[in-house]
């Protein structure tokens, strides 16, 4: 790709391809958070008519190449490489308004986590890249005629939980994820993988010291009931909502030694990650 070809690409399409979506739109202008600096208000203004951008906070501006140089802290040659790496016409973040199902998601490609937009999303959830890369991959998937990308967490049946800033879904088949630790007398149970990663981050470790199950959905609870009978203690890290409360009650009827760790660590928050993001 050369400079002339790069300038034909719409800035808003490039930003979408790396997972950056407008905060608001007004007339011919799209407003974004300037991800290359600490920007609490949407200061990056893109004119969709002349395909130029302007940073209201710093006074900088220019074309798509200038912006990519700034985002990636690179020169023009590397900026052209960054632009060409994105299949801008094909991939984007899936909107939260779109149907969230497992039946219509087709995984096209799984690779090592490297997409900057996905890494930034994890950073917003206070999950470090060095920790996440041990458990999370990068998925490119298709729903209907549209293609998207997301972080991907694998389950026991080779299905994936899919997440990005705007979408929460999963591919078929749906299942639990088990991380088995030999000679473990206790078992940890998390509702979702983001809370599991949060716990590792919170306890400053890269792996659990006890066997751990991530449900990936409370509909998978019955799959875990025979398993927990093998352990002396069951530590629950579920959501503090009606669904989580019912799940705790189900486990309490199935095992004599249930520890509801949600009440211990994040009693006043919906889940472990919400607590970790807001309070630490």
C-alpha cells in the first residue's frame, strides 16, 4: 500500500477496524476519545467529508497517515503497514444492538492475541496483556454476511466465549472451562472468564493454586454438580444478582461446604471485575 492508496481509506473505517467507535456524531463530524493519550472527553474530531481529523485538546490534526503514526507511535512506512494489516472492508466490532446468539456465529480464524483494540479493551477492564495472553486468543468470526473480531476464551468442548467492548456472545458448543490443579482439595467456580482473570490479577498470580471451573453461563451449573463432590471446599465467585443468588442456593443443596466468596471480596458490586475496576 502506498500513500495515495492509504489516503483513500476513510478514517472512520480505519478506527472501526481497530475497534474504536465514535462517542457521538454531529453533522459531518464524528467525535472519538483520543486513544493515543489520556482523554476523558471525546476530543478527536473526524470530518467525514474531507477525511481529516483534529484533536481539540492538543491542536494536532491531519490525514489518516498522520493519525496512524500518532496512534502507533511510528513513522510513515510503518503506518502504511499498520493500515494494510487491517482488512477494513471486512472486519469490525459487532454492535451490542445486534443479536447475541451462539447459533449464528461461525469462527473463521483463531490466532495469538495481538490486536491493539482488544488489548486496550482488556486494559479498560484492568486485565494485563501478559496475564491475558496465557488464557485468551483472538478470534475472527462471522455472523450472516458480516465479519467481526473479539477476544476468545476456549471451553472444554472447543467452543469460545467472545468479548469486545461492544459485544458479548459465544460460539457453539457452549460448555464449561476447567483448569485442573493436581492434588487440589478445594475447587473455585467463576461465572465468567473475565472474573477469573480479575481474580488472578487481584491475587497477583498467573495461575490458580486450586482446581478452577469457569461456568461461561449459569446454565452450565448442572455439569459441575458431580465434579464438586470430589472436593472438600467449593469457593464460589458468582455475580451478586438474582441469578447468582439462585446459583449459590443450588450449590448449597449439592455440597456441605460452600464458601460464597462474592460476599467476602465484592459484596457491594455486581461482580469481581466491576469491583476491581472501580475500587482498586
